[in-house]
C-alpha cells in the first residue's frame, strides 16, 4: 500500500489518505430526503466482512464511525423546555406538586424522514441529550466523545456495533443484525443495548397483567425494587421461566402495531385528550370514580412518582416543583414511544391523589410546544397524560443508573432483561 494511502474500514479498499474522509462518507450517506434508502454506494455496514472478505476490526469501525457520524438536528429552545415547563407548573393551583428531570432537548419526528417509524430513535436522542448535559462521565463515554447527539443513521450504526459486540444477541437476531438505512421499528431494548454498549447502566421495567408475566425476565442485580420504587401497590418482580424477551419484542413481533405518527386517529397513544387534560387541570376530573378507570395502571404511576422522588431529588427555590437528578424515562407501548420527563400529583376534594405523567412526544412540533409553554396556553394537552389515557395492556420503561460499568459488569449488561411489575 502506498504510504500516502489508507484502508477504508467499510470496504477494505486502499484509497488516498486525503480522500479517506469523503470516501468513508460515501458509505454513510443518509439520503436526506429519505432515511429508508441504504448507502448510495450499496455497501452495508453489516459488521461482518468487507469487500475482500476480511474481518473488519472493531476499533477501526468505531474510529471511522466517530469521524463520519453526523449531529442530530433539533429545534433549540432558548430557555430550555424544562425551565419553561417548570414555570407553567408553578403557575398552577397550590394543591399540586410536580417533579421534573433536569434537562432534555426535544427531538421531533420530521416529515418525509422518520414520521411513522422514528419515535424510538427520537426518544434515544432525548435521553442522550440529558445524559450528555447532566452526566460528565456519560458524555465522555458516549458516541466516541463527540460531545453531540448523533442523527438517526448514525444511531443505527452505533446499534449495529453494539449488536456485533454481543449486546442483546436475541434482539440482533430478530433484526437480522441490520438496521441501518431501514424503517424498522425499535423499542426500549434496542435503546438499552445501544446505551449499554457505552458502559451505561440502563435498566428496563415491564408492566402488564399477570398472564403476561412469563413473557418477561428479571434483571440480575437491577436496582429496581418494590421497597424503593413501588410502595403503594402489589407490583412484584420474579424470574420468569420462559425467555421470550421484554415487551417491545413481544408486541412488535407478536401482535399488529399501529404506526407512530402525527395523526391521533391512527395512533391510540395519541388519543385526543386535550379536553380531558383541560378538565384535569381545572380539577374537574376525578380518576377514581365509580368506573375506577385504569385502576391497575396506577402501578405505573406509582412507579414513576417514586422513581423521580427518590433520594437524589433536590428542591430549588420553587413552591410546587422539585427538580430530580434522575434521567428521563423511555416510555414504550404497542404502537408508539415517548419520553417521560416528570410527574405531577394533584390532591382532589375527595382526598384521592390524581397523577399526570409529564411527557415529551416526538410527534409534536417543538416550536408549537415552546409557544404554548411561553404563553401558558393549552400546554397541558401537549405535556400531561393522566392514568385514564393509559389504555394499553402492557408498557415498558427504561432509565439509566449513575456511573460507568466495569469490564466485568459490561459482560452482564450484554443480556437485556427486565423487571416485571403486575397491573
């Protein structure tokens, strides 16, 4: 090989050193108009072999990916969404208390790019934005120390690398080890595999009826426990005998899914709840009336409340809003996924507390969300989701514990299991 030449880790060809960057980028063309098309070169970063049937070295792949990955584009809110949301929550009635995570950027799905299939990737971007802003150790570990949240094609490459390194082997098999350039749906376990490959301690929690318990596994050594996180319900964790895997695999392969897009009619998770939310905010809706709506789903609400209100929660100079150091929650169910950034409790005249999840939805436009928060007008319909909106039989959450895993722990993190809590 000429001294002025370098070997491309994607196709294993010798190219002039001065052209290596542009050559590598040719294998990484995200085709701005459509994420569904593979690389223009027709060569796939499948993590197996190059053109000359030579096994590519992992460090070469990672190094090249670090060089060619692209920054994920998003609408930057000047004051920050969490600061605006905190102000809105503070302005509400005195009988409420809210807990928010520290910082999150909102990554919206883009028309003609990922509407209908990209919500999982967008939630990974939101969770990553928090980690890279709030946790210096995570920022050093993630995405080759790039200091930014990558775009979807880059995240797809990182997931393929995680699979090749042995993270979530069953999940990799179900995707045939390839996701780059496709519109394949992903879920919480793919989020866990990707982030765990950086040494992050990602935990998965499943919620469902008793009859679904055998579909899930418990996480060895997980920090989740009823004592700390679910105090008022009978949620249990148990090592299941069958190993079908966590919920997002089950629902995505076992039952028909509804596309996650901006049309509320086609996505049950985006039920038009504006009127109901407005009623909630005025204190007119009692969730535990005669029908006892979604009584079992209160288990999920209790989990989220206790998660954010754990010992690491700190209070700033605000009367009704606490700021938690906990990460946002990746919130998955059949048909869609969102990011939970906090939770609110209101005390009704009946004496029964009413909970609202505070969520960021990838299908919402960031600019419209910003305006509603600044003007304090109908922001509730974008952010709040009461227990009556939890109509799915199964849900899945994932979050990130502090710290970076040791080499020994990394091997354990390659198995993506979950804690099961019964509705």
